[in-house]
C-alpha cells in the first residue's frame, strides 16, 4: 500500500497522461490523483519552482521527454533541478514516451496491423521515437490508421493520433513486455514505486 494518498501529476500532453495512468496502476497506486497537462515541456521548465513549492502541500510527479538533451543529467542541469525536495519526483522518458510504447514490440505491431520486424528492438536508442512510430504506422495494413495518425503538411501529428495512441497506452500496452526493451522505463517504474512508499 502506498504511503502517499494524494498526488499531483504534471505531464506534457494527453499521451503522457495515459502513460502515467498505466504506470501508476502498474505499481498499484490507488490514491487520489490530479493531472495537469502543460502542452509542452517548456511550460514545465518555466514553472518548476512553483511545482517544487506546491509539492510541499501535495506530492508531485513530473514526467517529461528527454527530447534533444544528451542525457537525463543534462536536462536536469539545464533546468536547474538537480536537487529536489523529497515530495517531488521528476522523471524523464528517453527520448519520448513513444519509445516506451514501441518497446512493447508485439503489442504495438498487433495494434498497428504491421509486422513486428518493422518495430525497432531498442526504441530508446532512436533519435526521434515519434518519427520512428510514424515510419511503423506507414507500413500498416489499415488505411484508417495511416490516415488518422500520420500528420499532414504543417501538422505535428495526425488528427486521430492521440485517440489511437491513448487507446493503445490505456488498453493494450503490456508494460511487462516493454520493460525488456526500455531501460529508462524500468528505472522510472522503480523510482516511482519507491517515491510512493516514502
């Protein structure tokens, strides 16, 4: 049973929210949870001091993508958050939460109706996991998936990207399989579980 009965979660987008919901369920957290979506890690970085202060009232977990930083330590240094209060946990997806979803290779291949050989063995080593995911989607045998997920010129994602990927994260993603191909996911689960027991 968790020692924390109420928790604030700060995430970049709704896909990260879906991923965190599954991770909290995976570690069997059953307390009250409030999610705040910032629409990008720039806003998380800008408000990190506010989150640190607020965490002394309600514990906070922040999940952000590594993106173009060289490593998690480089992000922490750039954000000036090397030392955090014990009531705040900042976790980093290498390089994006899409890498964690791709790490369930059988699951994502089945969901996207494509061959497992099209899914990389170590998605966390991909320079841009979202673009890698798009490459996998383009091989799908389901035209509706391709049309819904692949972005049109000028767009960041397809019109149904979040709908499809949140469905996968919430209802199909096998975390037990994903951790075998995603070291940062394994570390994050361990740190989240330990944080909730404090």
